[in-house]
């Protein structure tokens, strides 16, 4: 575990935290309501991509420079702020004060549009950007140039093994009260969908029935050409029986971000909390049983929530992910990227 300290005066700025994978919804914006904390207390995540101001328009940057920065399809603008920012739960901050009159363009809180808005209480150095505006996930981003990690004594952070994934990360439900599709699911499926289309080769694909089909089939049928399926998507991973398919949908480790090793040629990663729910939860509606109820039938658990509408991936997250895959330079995949702007 580590704490983060001010790079200028060494004052402690966070509680003890251990590293986890950056959530797929870290850059997601949605609606006009307050969103919960991006990260669990006691954890931190590192965003390897540049973020925050200054921004430069695509026409100003050009394709060659954009590709050098890992962007392979046109976007409105590219951030030229620091890469490697460190996200923590705001409740884990220590020894910081607000910088007044930062974020004049915010709506219901702080959006970070004006740069760092938290300073070290000891020396006044700008050290972090707190995000608590509506439509954005609640998080504090530490400036990697203004802080430094310090190892601390205490229980070592255990990296869970693949065999324990189901028990340690049982998954998050796809539908939340009062019947909305989970924003985490919309983002996670959008990220996997971008990788899935790249792995499809532009060929029609058959998708499993059940919840996998419910969240993936609509977008795949909409974006890939019609015709007899030429490739098959299969859910695979730790705890499941060995499966064969043209494309395997496998978990990404929730702490390290590594993809489950399958040895398959075409692998599509999916956030662990979504993958485990797809793999091990049965969301079929329970029906009254005639005559005697078998002992192993669930009787007291309420049926799962049902969504009010069809599942829609977060198309902005999808395009953001696809723009950063070199495969998007293929004409057929670039055409999909352009079409998705209108979805």
C-alpha cells in the first residue's frame, strides 16, 4: 500500500490506498444527475492517457501527430494535459484546500475544466482536481507531477488469483433502481464492443443467447453486415467449462488489468465485474411451481429487476475506445466509427 505526498513539501495528501484497474467508465459523462464515486475507498487507479487542459482541435493537430499520441481516427479535440493522473476516492484525500474561482464554467459542482482546483494545505502547491459536477463520476485526480507515492507499512495488498475471481468480485447487476441499465455496464460493454468489432474482421457474428446476447447482439447486428454468421462469440474464462469459438469474451483482471490467458487467437476483454455477472448469474424470471417445490429452488429471493428499455452501450465511450485502436484505420472499421457518431 502507499500514500501520496506533496512533491514540494512532503505533506501527506491521501489515506493508505492500493492500486486497482482504471474503470471503463472513468471518462463517461451521463445525464444531469450526480454520479457516485468512481473508485472504492482505499483504492487508486492510474490513467495512462493525457487528460485535462489544454486541448487542441483535431484540425490543428493533424492525423500524424494524433497517431503519435495514440489516436487513430478523428476526434473533436485532444487533451494535452499530463498523462498518468492518479484517481482516488475524494474521501481518501488529506491535507488539501480548495483553490478559489477555479471552474467558473461548472454546472452543479466542479468539473475540472479550469485545471487543478485543490492545493496542498501546507505549501499551497496545486496538487489535484476534484470532480463533483452533475453528469460526471465523483473522483479526485492527483497531478502526477505534483505528488509522489510513499510506501507505508501495513498489510500487503494481495493480488487475487484467477481462480478466486468469482468469489472476490461477484459482479454488479446490469439493472439498477428504478429499472435503468447500469452506467458501468453501458461503459464496459462499449469498450468490449470496440475490441469485438476489431476482432470480427467485418464479418457477421453469432452471439450467445441470454444476457450476453441482450447486451451485445443489438449493436453487433446494427454495425456488422447482414448475412450468414461467419464467426462465433463465446463467453470463456476461469470457472467455466472449456469453450471453443472464433472470438472469446474473457475477463480483465480488476487489479492488474491483465487479460485472462486463454491462448486463443481472437480475445475480447471485458471488465471483471461485468464478466462474472454474465458468467455466473441466472436472471431468468422465477415462476410459481406446480405441486411440490424442489428443495433447491430459490423461494425467498426477489426476482431480478427488469429494464424499462433495450440495452444501449455508451456510444461516446465506444467511439473513444475505437479511436485508440490501430485497427480503426481499416476502411470498413473506420466506416463503423463514423456511423456511430450518429447513434
